[in-house]
């Protein structure tokens, strides 16, 4: 009976996707907009590949890419003075040419507009290329 239960759990894990193994296609919405920004862009008007996006993120000061796989990128951006860490996520949806950018502070109730500036910087750099 114990073996049957373990087999059931293994099969269930393969059939039902967990949140840890979920596709990186959809980025979660912002819960507190005071320290989170989420933008969806149609990449047809940007004319830029995902490699260009990665290059832009790599050149943002105090930014470390912690995960990058195909059409998803997750980076950590550390503030200069207080050393707070913000999460920057970018996902590309090739089926409808959408680029989703999400930047959120991990702590605090506000961000002094830093996340909005970061997302705007990425959008402006993409428009230049």
C-alpha cells in the first residue's frame, strides 16, 4: 500500500504541473503597486530580440542575472546605498509577440519610483535598437 501511494505521488507530480515547474510565460501581477511595475509590450513595435533584452539588463548597474532560459530572465538589482534587492523579471511570449517586464521591491511599502524608472529604461533602450 505504501508503494502504491508513492507511485501515485510520482505520477501525479508528472501529470499535474507544480508552481515550481510552471512555465515562465505568465509573470504574476503586481499586488502592491506602490513598489511594483508590470508592463506588457507588443514586440512587433520594438524590433528587438530577447538577446538584446538580456544585453540591456546586463548593463544596468548593480544587476545580476540569476536565471535565464530561452524566453525568460530573472535578475536581482541591488540598491546603491541601502543594499535592498529588487526582482526584475522579463518574459517573452512568442505566440502573440508580447514582452512582459516586471520589477518589484522585495521589502518596504514604496520604492521612490525606482521600479518605474527601471522598466522605462529597458523600454527606451529597446526602442533605440
